[in-house]
C-alpha cells in the first residue's frame, strides 16, 4: 500500500521531451511518450505516443495509439492513429483506424494493419508450362 493508503492507479508513466529539447536514438518503452520538442530514431513498444503542436519526430513509430498534432516524417505502425488539425504526417501509416481532423494532413499512404497480401497461385503449373512452350 502507498504512503496514503492507496495503490498506484497504473504502472505506466509519461516520458516528456520538452519543447527546447532534441533527442536522437531508440525509445523502447512500455508507457507513454510526448514530444513537445524534436526526436529522431525509432519508438517501439509504446502505449501512447503524442506529437504535440510544437513537436517534430523523424523515424519509425510502433505503438498502440498515436496522436499527431505536430510533424512526423517516417513510418507509423499503430492500432489507432489520429492526425489533429495542426498535424502533418509524411510517410506511411499502417493502422486499423485512422482519423484525420479538418486541417490535418497525410502526405503518403495508409495501409490497413495486418491486411492480407495478394497471392497468385498457379495450381496447374504443368498446363501453363506446356502452353508457354507451345506458343514459343
């Protein structure tokens, strides 16, 4: 039990990159992170990633939920991505749910996360080989 008789509500914490700060590297965390400043590299295993209106991130983001109100350049793989009115994303998003508010911008492409890939299967390979050699 805690100092005042209450248990902590959550084991996750928020990491904050301040407005005047620039960090480069791999961010491997199980909690939340918010960029008010600049970041470059990769974010993995995050629960929530927030790029605020003053924030800028260049690289790869893998998280449960991503909110972009600043600028992101790279790839973003998440269950849910929200681009707010001041947000801009340049690159590729893979998500189950994408929301772009009026004024928000996606310059790139969005792919459905875990979408099945298209496969061409030729079950009767012998027949197509014979047809190809006959036409030659």
